[in-house]
C-alpha cells in the first residue's frame, strides 16, 4: 500500500483528508512561550483572539526529528510514502523532510512550490494517482512536474497581520486601511509576490479578483478549484462561488478554511481561489 502525505499547511478539510486517505503532519504555532500544533491544539478563531489581544504569534517548521518519527510510523503501515511538502521558498519544512527521508526508506519528498490548497491540489492529484495504481516513483515525478502549473493567490482584507510578521511596513498597512486597498498576493516561481490591488468593499473586490483570474482563460485545468478563506462570511463565500461558476465550468468547487499557519500571516477575511493550468 502507498501513503500520500503532506504538511498541515495544505489546508485540506477533515472530510477531504478522510475521503482520500491522506496523512498530514502539523506545523507549530508559537504564542508567547506556548507551542500549539496547527489544527490540533489551535484553530484560526483562537489564533485571531490571541493576536487581537496583543500576543505575538509565530509559525515554526516541522523539524527533522519530528519528520523521522512521522515517516517511521507511516512506514509501519505502508510500503512507501509520498510526502508533498509546503513549498521550499516558504519554510524549512521541505528541507527538513528531505533530510528525514534519508533516514527512512521508501519516502519520497516532493516540493509543492506552493502553500495552502495550492499544495492541496497536488495532494489530491497524488491520491488519485495512487488510487489508479501508480507507483511512488511515478507519482513523485508527475507531481514535481505539475507543481509549476498551480495558480495560487489570495486577496487580503487587511495588512496589519502582514505588518506584524514583518512582511510589510506599518505605514503601508495603515495607508491600505485608509484607502480601502486590498492587495492580492500571488505565488510565482515558489515565492509570494504582490499582484493587483483592488479597492472598495470586500465583496466587490473579491468578485473583481475572481473575474480577473478566470475570465477568458483557455488554459484552465477544470478538474477542481479551491475557494480557501480565513473566516469570510457565508454571504461573501456564496457570492464568490457564484462568480466562479459564471466564469469557468470546474467539475469541483471546493471550499476550505485556511489553517493557522496561513492565517497567522494573512489575517481574517482573506480569500483566494486556487487551481491548476492544463
């Protein structure tokens, strides 16, 4: 039997993890002198409460020892493990997983070059390949080749969380708040860059963002699209789903909630659509 694995940052729902038989290992969230496991000991709502109360929150990669133990436990159950990691440009988790795989046989670590459900898209693809009978070597090669086809982006409702993490200045965050600017953050070549900036109410900005990402595209892989957010209202999510459906005929439109690792940097009311090119 073959195991498909990923970091908690793939942001797949518990239902999808169960449906596809995926295993995940959590990154850590450090709040003051306390350490929580993403999705196990802490959820985004709690994280936001800590931040709003003035407590410093940081993320920490999975270390080599943790990966070795995790892979050893999986190998007791499976003949091989394909682990699709958080992109190497975002965390040392990928390199740590690679080092751990040197100590555990038949573990294949693939750099997703992505984060959140950008990684999740590749994880589900890998699970489907495993179900179709592909070998660990074949799956690793296919996923590594397809990693560059993922398009991941988010629109931030506010920039103060980015400022707290040192990813933008407090002045920039304040200016964006005053001007109602909501920038999109895109993953390009395995790193985050600032994309188009939208202005106005959040729902309007998100609808404009979806149209900008999808309209008149002829290169879309229509297998699935993720709508991933950090606690947007049901009304806003419904409006985004309707807009996505009006722009492209994806076979699956999946909604997921961003975990604490992503939410720590993006803050509440962040939303993105994530999909692959054909």
